[in-house]
C-alpha cells in the first residue's frame, strides 16, 4: 500500500469509527471549554477565614473591617479561642485563621514588638498564598498608619511624617509573561498539552487495537505491514494530533486570553515534532495492547501521574532521580516546557535545545518501537 493511500485510509478509518470519532474530533474542543472554567477569574476569590480577636480594640476591629473588603478572602466569623477556630480549620470549613494577640493596639502604638499570627492548612498552597498575601497587605497598611500616629505624638515635623509614610525604596512589580498574574494562564497553558496527548493516545491506541483485533477493516493487511504503510498511518494519526495542538495554541489561548504568540513559527514546528512523537507512541501502545478497550483502561489512570512527573506542578528538582529519568520518556515532559517557552515566553530554538533533543529522541525511539510492535503482533497473530 502506498504512503499516500495509507494516510488517506487512516484518516477515513478514524472518521468512520463511530465510537472514536468523538475522541479524534470533538474531545479536545470540549475539554478546552470546560477545563479552564474553574480558572476563569484567574485568581482565588473568597477564601474563608476566621479571626481570633483577643485584643478587641478599635485597631483590631479595623483590621477585620479591612480584611472584609479584600476580594480574595472572606471573613466567616470571629472566634473567641484558637482551639475553636482550629476545629473549623481541621474540618475544612475554613482555610485560615488570623490571630490578633492581646494588647496588640497598645504594643503597636508604643512601638513594642508584637505580631499577628496567620495559620493555614498547607494542603492548598494557592489558598495559603492568598490568605498570607491579603493579611500581609492589610497589616502593612495598618502598621504604616500606626507608625505615623506615633511619630506625630512625639512632636515630629510634617516632613518627618511624610518621610515615615513613604519610607523605603520604591518597588515596581512588573510581570514579564503572565501579565494577568492568573493561575489559569499558568496551569491551562501546560495542562492543555497533556489533554491533547492523553486524548489522542487513547484514540490512536484504541483504533490500532481494533485493527489488530480484526473487528474492523485493518490497514495492516493479513501480514506485517510495509514501511510505507506504517509511515502513512503515522502521518495520518499525527495530523489529528497536530490539528489539536494548533487548536489549543492558536485558538484556545486567544479565546481565553492567555499569554501566546511569543514565537509562533517555532511553536508550529515544535507542534509537528510533538504530533509525530505522540502518534508513534499511540501506535506502539495500540500494538502492545491489541485490544480496543484496554487503551482507555490503562491511559485514563496515567493522566494525574503525568501531570506531577512533568515538573509543572511539582518541581522536578525535588523528585527522585528514577522518577526524573522516567519522566523523560513521556512526550509531555519536553512538550509542556517547550511550548510554554516558545508560545508564552518567546524563546528561540537555542533556548529550547534540551526539550527539542528530548522530543526528537522520543520520536526516534517510539517510531522504532511502533514498527517493531506492529510487526511482532501481526506475526504472532499469523502464527
């Protein structure tokens, strides 16, 4: 069978399979609309807090009032003891505790060292960051005002008051890439590549498994397929993966207003390389499973481990060396970092050399593995 005919037949077979055409065509667009929904606000909102106010002073009540106006947190009540608030924190009813100690207003007015203590669970780092950042910003404003009042009571001139209000160097915080400072801009841009990989691996492996089961007209014939047949099949599957990647980096990032277009030409070339790698792995897995349903059963369970192993959620530097070595065999490991660098950060080819070399090595490995697995499976079935 010629390469061109094998490619066309592969596309036709994928589109004719009523059970898998949804995976090849519709699954990625559906995921692209539903997965970013939780991150639509781009920031954490209304994290529940409880304040333990042991001071009960106008200053402590002012702190509670200011915290109530911060959109990232929500005051769920005032507790009388830390133990009472800790029970709510342990049960998951709240995400943080703000403890205002006794005599806080008096010590702050005198300049005596004092502290407002903030407790979090540690289980949700994003929530903890919102709690600490909100409370810290409010306390910084309160401390500045209290310090100004103290200087005024000491009889300082107006110039000293202005200097105390603006003490410290000017600080300009300018993000370079995630301009919205949003969690969605960070996580969706990375997990979107994993979504494409997992959906397409399941679809390709399932279709190849169907062919090898003999439940549908196979492109592999009665014996082991030739090189042109395998290459045409690989290109046909890679086209689906390539279009899914283009849909994400070309439409979804624009529609969701995520950082994009840093190095579009490089991202397109890297998408072609990634598509060939994922298609090769899909064919190899399909030949290994040789079963339509087995691909879903196995690959569905790998999505969460792949997220953590790629290093975008949990730092790879903190992982054991064997896990890091295993992660290099997953296309999303170089794929996520390569796409983020190219599409979001405008990196050049020289700056993604490690990801490019890793992906090219995986393409060679999985293409050879796919060829061997298909030949071995067909020969085994013929025997």
